[in-house]
């Protein structure tokens, strides 16, 4: 894992944007897996600005949603879908046929997870996966547990995840999560994990300790051969 400590959140976001653009330039049909939340927001805004000058660069880009809050309307404010529509899909003009995402309230959870898994099986592996670090060490909705799920699955959300500002601001509260599994993520050709927020200081220390444990799911990224970890200096030094 390559760890890059940036002075500010803006510098972190610019670096992440540059890395994403480099990968798209090398593969115009790149399958990009997109996390949501505060850490990648500015990165996506910068990608949108790049699109304004080079729309042709994104003409073959494919997007797959990393995870989704479950048991709520898909169009509700605060869903990962609403976030991605605002910051990624609309700014980059990604059409429906180049986007794969969990339904937040499917009739059959097993069928929905298999639908996403089958899509990934046919169109994958993920070329570049963007991740954030949860305050309890989760990546996507792969929460700390005795064991971790390899593929798409329904996730039981931790209390800490339910306190995320995306969830607390919802009118209808999520009751579960839908997420890509650890194998889906670790099969990605390249991973960028963005770490921002001084409230994450304790979990950052555990993550950087290189001790691989299902109690810190993000620690499994140390097993991947091509991970870049971008951390802003305030978070790193906290």
C-alpha cells in the first residue's frame, strides 16, 4: 500500500481526481466503483469540472455503486443513489446503460444482490474502486464482525453507521445495508482509499498498524497489491 499524506482536504481531492483521470485515460471503458460520503465529495466535484473541458474522456466510463442504505425509498434525500446522481452520474452524463446500482428497497434482497453480482461477474472486475474509511473501520457496509462476506449481501448496520449524517438526516430510516463484498472489492485492479476527518483518528491508527483483522475490515486492503491511501495531514496527525 502506498500512503500519501496531503496537506489539506483540497490537495487530497485534487490528487484523487488526477489518479482517476489517469486511469480513465488508460482505459476509456473503465469500470469505476464509487463510494459516497464526505471524503470523496470534492474529488467528484473536480471530476465534474474536468468533464466540462473534456467530455469525450468520459464517453465510455462505467459506474458501479459500492453500497446503499436499505429499506428506504431510492429517491429519498440521503441515499447513496441521490448522492451519486448529484455528484457523479449527472455531472459526468453517465447514461443508464453504463450504470449499475443497488435498489434501496427491493422486493427480494437475495435476487437484488444476485443481480448486482451477476452484473459484476459479466462486466468486471472493477478497474478502480474508490473507498472511504468508516469510523469503525468498515469499508462499504462490510462492518466489523467475526467473519466477513465475500460477495454482494445484505448487511446488518452497526450503531455507528446508523449515526452517519447521511442516515440521521433521512425521514425514513434505513434498516439494513446492501453492499459489495470483500472479495468484490479486493478483486479490483486498483483501489484508492480516501481518509479525511479528525474524528477518525483512532481507527486510522488501527488501520495503519497493518494488523489484518475482521474487526477492522479495511485492514484487508493491506493484502491488495495496488492500493493508494490518501490522508489529509490533520487526520493523520490527530
